[in-house]
């Protein structure tokens, strides 16, 4: 049966609801894994504090009681879940500040890095993929393809250090301080974005190669459509849906990337907060950062699903 | 085998022999100072000295041993857990299968690196914790793919035939499912080794190995950042070693995958 034009396909709404329910389940799983993952090896979350001599055994006992650590694990899990729903992630063991406020203080820096990294990833990925598919046989196309492959393989820790070295050598002494913004946002964003740009570029290349070889592009050529328009309108458009859903997934992976990027560039942010919390044994902070990151990851998965549902009508009936 | 693949194989074999022979090849103790700090590479110390005056060449050699072994430990843990869970799920089926799939999907709701970081937070920093964390966080993904591979084997007729002849579940699992899936599992494990290598060196780079004097490539890359501009070789050398190793593993696994793919699937691109 042919669905009436202008109306959503019959399966679309139920597919949407199923994806959202699935997303909720995934969010719950992520939060649960966070809670139990942190407790998988730990005998005592306060061991770090005790080892550093920051609290006497009596103080630790009192702290343990006030944190609820002397209660059975299921009870702790339940209060963690209800706290999360109320937006209460507990307090830092070291500063006593609410974890949500500690995270809120570091969030803008990480968001700025992540957003500009994503911009680099999308622009770079589209450029690399288009170049690699359109000029397949030329030197430009081949080097774009190898650049995309290399970008996915190289770890951010190494590319970051090479970028810092190159930047300092090229601009040695000359106005280095006036380029503060460049050093502290553009360079980290570039390093972070390039890693994802490679993956996006490969997907764009694969889709574009396929559509460039298709009959409708040949037909457009026969009709005399100029090559630029042919590439951008006829060939690139059908190649985009998989790239767009990959972009949403890469947005989630960018957070893992920011952990390393922030360390390489000694940049404040959630990643450094997390590493610091792990090294100090500040478990409420570590738990809060990972729980929020996992929720963000789930959210972008749902977003990716919804975007691909919107872009590709063939998926709608399947649920 | 093309030149690139040969180069990758040579690099990995060289690393393997260095890892085994590190105590014989290293001219100095990797943890003890041999002279002034931050000597550039030269006749005294082949690759210079680090900020504490330790021989970088010896540390690189021992680094091959520690980095490769740590990644191997993590990969073995993930592979054995993943294969065991996949085999259990497919041969038992039913509720157990659903449980394994559910647990794997739940664990995969947290991105791999974050899960590993979380486990280190629970275990407390240190190299054993890093290995355990990377291994455990890699297991769910491996289990899911291993389960699919076992399912493919189970769908072929001979498993039904064996069951019909009265073969027990363990017999089917160890005599039919495991051997027939093993070529694909091996290729999967090779790819997973690259993942484990990236994971362990990333965690040690983040300073989670605990001991900052550990001669391990990720930890060295991190320690070298302090003198990045005055002594760039301190971070460039371990960084380059990590990159080359990752690229070599990728190149070889791609080659292996191409070898095992039927020829009919690799038509020339011009079609």
C-alpha cells in the first residue's frame, strides 16, 4: 500500500516511542553500570583519604556514616538513583562542595572544547571525504583518503604533543602570548576534532563513491548539470544520512577525547576533574562525572536514531 | 604481502624480540640515573637522558616490554571473558543468552574509555588496575561479537546433527562451536589487541599507572610533557613508538582480514 503523501508513515510514531523507551532503558543501564563499576574492586572508598592521613579512623567512621557507606549496597544504589533524579550527586570528599556545582564549574570549558572539536570534525570530515571520493585517482584524493585513515589511527595524546611542538616552533617568541586563544582553544579543538574527522571522512567517502557511480548521477551529467552542482546536490545528499548519524555518535565519543586532550594541553575541564578525582580517590566526583557523561552519551544515541529516522524514510516502518 | 604489510610485520617482530631481550639489550638500569638530566641524544646516551638523568634508550626498550605485555594482559582478559560469555550464551540459549546480551548491552551504554576510567577509580591507580580495567571494559564488546560468530556456526547443519545424535552441550560447545569459530575469533582478537594497546597506553598517559618512574611508553609520553620544548625527544620517542605500533597492528589485521575474505568479494574498485 502506498502511504498518502504528506502524512507520516504508519510505523513512524511507534518507532519513535520504542526508540525513546529503549533510550530510557539504556540510560538506566549506564547509570547502574557507573554505580557498580566504581565499586567492583573497591574495598573502601575512603581508603585514599585514610592512606593520605587526611582523616583519623574515627573521623573516617563518621564520614562513612554521613555518606551512607555503612548501609547495604542495594540501599546505597537506591539512594544514588533517587538522588540522581533530584539532581543531587552528593558532595566531594575533599572540598565538601556539591558534586553538581563542581561539575557545573568545569562544564563551560569542556563544552567549548567539545563544540569546537565537533565543528572541526564535521567540516574536516566532509572536506576529506568529499575530496577522497571526488578526486579518487588524483594525488589530492589519495592523500585525503590516507589522511582520514591516519587521523582515526593516531592517538590524541601524540597528535596533541606534535601540535604543541609545531605551534611553538613556528611561532617561537613572536606574539605567543597574544595568541592565547589560539593555543588554548583552537589548537586543542583541532587536535580533538581531527580524530573524529577521519572517521566521518571515511563514511562520507564510502557513501559518495557509491552515489557518484550511480545511474542518477550519470543521468544528471547527461542532462548537462554542471559538475559542482552534480557533486553537491545529486551525489552528496544521498550520502549524508549515515554520516549525520555517525556525527551524533562521534559527539558522544568526543567526551572521551576531551579527557585526553585536556591533559595534553593542561586545560581545565571535566576530563581533568575526573582524572584528578580518580587519583585522589574522590569517588562522588568521579561517579558524578561518569554518570553525566554516560547520560549524555545515551542522549546522543537517541538523537542519532531520531535523526536517521527523519532522514531515511526506509527505517520508519521497522521500529 | 605488500611493502607496507612487510614493514608492519618486521616492526612488530622487532618489538617482540626487544620485549623479550630487554634486560640483555639495555645498556643501563631504566630506573637509575646514569648522568646529568636532559642530555640530548648523543654518544654518551644513545637517545639522551630524561629529567632525572635516566637513560632513555634503556627506558624505551623496557617500555616495549611493559607496554606490549600490559596490552596483551588486557586483551587476553577481554578475549577469554568474551569467548566464555559468548560460548555460554549460544550453547545454553534461552534465558541465559538473553541475560548475557542484556549485560553486554548495559555495559556498552558507557563508552569504553570512561568505563575503564571508572574501574580504575574503583580499583585504585596502578598498572595491574589499568590492565584489569581495560580488559574488563573490552569484554562486553568482544562477547557480543563472539556470540554472533558462535551463532553463525550453530546455524550450520552439523551442530543440529551432533545434537540429534545425542551430543551433550559441553561437547557441542568445545568440539563444534569453538573450533569452527576460532579463525574469526582469532582475527577479532588481533583487532582487539590494538584496542587494548590504545586503552592501556591512554590510561598510563593519563597518569593512572600510579608510579611515575615506570618505564612504560604511555607514562613516558606523559612525563616528557614537562620538558616538551627543551627536550622534545622525551615525549616524541615514546609517542612515535605507540603510533607505529598501532599502525602496524591495524595494517596486519587488515591484511589478515583480506586474506580470509573470499576472492569474489574483493572485486577491483573500477567496477
